[in-house]
C-alpha cells in the first residue's frame, strides 16, 4: 500500500510539474515550476528502486540520503517563502527567511552533515532503515523532520485564516487540503513515539502529507486560474 501511495504521489507531482512547463517557458512564475520539480525529485529519491539506483551511482554509502535531506531543506525554504507570500503572511515569511529562520536552516544543515559523516553508512538502504541504530542516526532522522516541521508551523496560521475566510469555495477547500498536508508534517515530529510494530505509519504519514500538499497547491493554482478567467469574462 505504501509503495502504491509513493508512486501515486510522485505521479501527481510530475503531472503538476508538466502543467507548469508552458508558463515557465513564457517566463511566468518560473519559481513554482522549480519548486514542483524539486518536490518531484525529493519524492523520487524517497522510493526504494530509484534511491538504490541513484545511491549506487554515488558510491553505495547512502550519500543519496544526505542529498535528499539537503534537497528537502531547499524545497521547504522555497515553498515556505512562496506560500507565505501567496497567503499574505508577512510574519510567516519573516520566520522562514528572516535571521531566525536562516539560522535554523543553517544549524540544521550543519548538524545534519555532522551526524551523517559520524555514522557508518556503507551499503545503500532507503531511509537508512538497515543501518545500526544509535544516537547519531536518531538525531540525524530528527533533524530531517525538524526543518520541514518548522516551516509548516510558520505557514499554518496564514493558511488557516484563508480557510476561515470568505473567499471562493475552491480556494478555501484547496487551502484546507494544503493545511492538512502541513499538519501531517508536524505530526511527523513524534515518529519516535510510534511503536516498532507500527513503523509502516511513518511512510504513510509522509506520503500522505506530500499528496495533500500537491492537491492543495494544485487546487490553489486552479482557483486563481478560474478567478482570472471569470474576471476577464465579466470585463
């Protein structure tokens, strides 16, 4: 089930990325195209078959996982700024791209690299699931969840205002779906509390968060497209 959800989520993000190609070629909002492409790559690297192939090219010592971590940090920095601006959340944007947000990002990146290179990471394993458990691996995993969760917390208030507002139904529904995806990211912070017998919940939550985020962002884009066309028709 998790594998099906992973490939389904990747497919949706690839479709969204492809839809953005014409506008990107015209020079319209190219950063959204870059964001969608980055998220597609993030999901691709989280799936076992592509991960093992790519990590094999990189030396077969899980450098692919470290690459995925840094790609995710960049993805959430970009997404956080774009979404905060789209929802008019000046405080959310400051928390992400201001001194505090950049300090959080920098510290997270440095510590992520430190703990990765302090471990024995030989032999590719998706999610580092087959590595020897220890404090370094636990902290490395926690850091990978922390920054996306931080960005999600910064964005939730602004999106919640849109959900409760009086905007178009489609926009509010899409905002609620995006809010669900970000809420699931915050839930991922408690992964260590999930019993070993239920570890399947972790990828389920992660891919569900990615899927809800995709549907939310896609719905918001569709809502704005419909609003522009309606405005032109009225004029």
